[in-house]
């Protein structure tokens, strides 16, 4: 019986988290553009920014989502740090209003919302209608989860183990605070943990004083979530997240010693335990807003010393367009990844262009520059790959999944090109320089022409990736045959010089042929961008082998 109750409770919490996520993703997919535009427009003045945060959090049911959106705006310089912090404080208050609504006796509406939302989702064709349906279903799932949670917790009231745990937490308010913060970080939702506390209080397992301590922990943990989400963003975004943690977490720490008297006072004012928890959550965020709003600019200036702007240029391979706030909107996330993939392509193209001077001269400084550029390419490739993996966790349509695979394939091929340039071609150039060898005039001209052809392929490959044009894709794919012919001609000319006994050709033969081979390998990676486009159009054969009838000999038969 105990294991069944525990599974019911865990299932209810999981359903609650999924419902909160569906509300957030549904809102972002249906109205995400308008919401972001609204947040950007109201963030010019402090109080308007605060009000915008309240509205956005009520709509998204998640202060963390609002914090990530506005944090990314701050990272791009679209809003000031002070305005972004004001939005975050408003979002904290907005989620407490959402808790107020859910604390009312509205759980019975879950059946109505699911009965309306599921048919709407199944019949919806546009992104906005589907997003609205997800929002309705999400709210229904939240209410259903709360109903099941109340049932599970009611069954736990007679458990001596549960009673002992609650007595221990009630005696150690700091332990209760830390537990609330830790569980909120794990759940990644302060609203979910506050609603869990609300259900525990409604069944009498949690008293007023312990409820206040848990709510304080939930708010401190809720402030840590944006710090974790924006940890890999630019200095401005991280600065705002830490400023928010300083205000919200600092306020919670200040109020811990007063958890017991505050709990008793709230119990006198609000005898209903569920209302008490919701009011404690709202009251805390009002206190945080009063303490933090007048000093948002000063707090952000203080954080500038801790996280200086100079860090922005420390990493040449840092991504610029991978916006974490749109990960739940696959179309926008893939657009961000595409923009970053184009930048990666431009960097690899610059490496390829600069490689000729290193090949021609064997200059160690030029070779080192290519090697350093490849380090940045590797970091950017990894960032794009992880971003697409994160975006793929959201529900994607078949077309979006196919595009995600295309982008991944493209950046992987670019990364391979960078590795060939760094670890093979530059090694060959360095070897020629160390040995003091020189290509023949004809051999150098052939290498230069071959390199120029690969540069043209690089340009065409980037254009095919951006436009997905069928004509350009056919041209790129057809270039494979032309390059094979060019490689064959270059090899024949080189062997002709060897037969003539040309000293330069004899000394550099292995290096010359290896460079041709590496450039051909680069060409193969660049032309692969045409494959998914041609395959989707049904223009790509399964094999290049020519079909012909085979006559079997009697022995073979």
C-alpha cells in the first residue's frame, strides 16, 4: 500500500511538471513572438518592466522562462540590466498570483479543459491553434495532478514515517529551507514545489510555520534556476541572473529567522491552509519587490565588477545567436542554429582561404593561425550541436526534425573540413617548410588551381545550405565528377614530371599528392550538403554503379 501511495505521489508531481511545461510551450508557440516583443517594449522603464514581468509569468506559468527570455535580451544588449532585473522581480510576483488562482477550488475543471483541449489539438492545423490547445491541455493536467496529489497526500496522513519527517523539518527550519531550495532546483519550477507544499498543508501534514520555511526555500531555489539556465550565456545575461539570485535568495535568507512568527500571523489571518501557503508566497515576492526594485541599477553595477564585460571577447568561438529562450519553439530555435551554422561556415571558409598562403610559403606563423582558428571552429561546432540536441527535446514536426538533421550534418562536415586543414594540410605545409623543399612552378600552379576550385565549392556549398535551391544542389552534386577528372589530370601531369626526372617534383611528390588527396576529402564533405535536398526530392540514386545484365558461366551457375 505504501509503495502504491508513493508512486501515486511521484506520478502526480511528474504530471504537474508536464502540465506546467505544456502551458509554457503552448504559450510560447502560440504567442511567443508577441510576448517577447511586448517584454522588449515595456522594458524601457522600471515599473513598466516590472508589470510586464508579472503579466508574462502569469501567461507562461513560469518565472524561470521569463527570466531566460529577458536574460537573453540583456545578453544581446536589447534591454538594460536594471530593466531586465525588474522584469524578473515582476515574474516572481506573477507566478505567486498563478499559485493564488490554483489554490482556489477549481480542480474539478480539469475534465472540462481536457475535453476541450484534446479535440482542439487533434483538429488544429495552424501553429497558433495548436499552441492554444497545448496551453488548455496543460492547465487541465495541472488541475488533474493537483487532484491526484491531494488524494495521495491524504493517504499519507496516517503514516508514522511521514509524521516523523515532518516533525523533524518543523523543528529545523534551516533544514526545511534547504530542502525546499534543493527540490525546487531539481524540479526546475518554484510554482510546482509551492503547489506541492500547498497540497501538504491542505491535508494537515505541514503546519503554518513549516509551510513558510518551505516557501522561502522554494523562492531561493527558483532564483537559482535562471543562473543555471543562463550559465553559458554572455556576461550581461549572467549578471542579471546573479543579481536576481542576490535579491530573491538574499530576501529569503533574511526572512528565515522569522518563519515561525510569520507563520503564526498568517494562520491567524488565513485559517485555510492552502490560502495561507499561497499568501505566504505572494507576500514574500511583494517583500522582495519592495526591497529590490529601488536598487536594481545599483545591484547590477555591483555585479559588473564581479562579471566584467571584458569576458565577452575572451572566446573567439563563442556563439552569438544560440538564444536559450526559444528552445521550446523549434522553428525559432532551428533558425538560430542556422544563423550560427552560417557563421561557422564563414569561419571555415576563411580558414580554407588562408590555408593557401600557408601551403605556398610554409610560414609557421600562418600555420599556427590556422590551428588556432580550428580550435574556435571546434568550440562553435560543439555549441551548435548541443543547442540542437536541447531544441530536439521539444515536440518537433517531421519537417523540423529533418531540418535539424540537415544542420547537424552540415556543421559536422564543416568541423571535419577544419580538422583536415589543421591536422593534415598544415602538417604537410609545416613538413615542407622544415625540410626546405620547394614545389616546381607547374606543381605549385596545379595545387593553386585545385585549391581555387575547392574555394568555389565552399561558396556554392554555403549557398545551397542557406537557400536549399534544387538547381544549386544539382550543380554542387555534379561537381563531384568534375573534381574526379581534375584530380586524375593533376596526377597524370605530376607523374609526367616524375618521368622527366624533375628534382623539385621528386622531392615533393608525397607532399604534393597528399595535399591533392586532402583537398579532395574537403570537397567530399562540402558537397554532402546537397544529399538531403536531392534525396527529399527523389533525385538521388541509391548507387552510382551502372546496372547491367550479368552473364553467369556454367561453373558460377
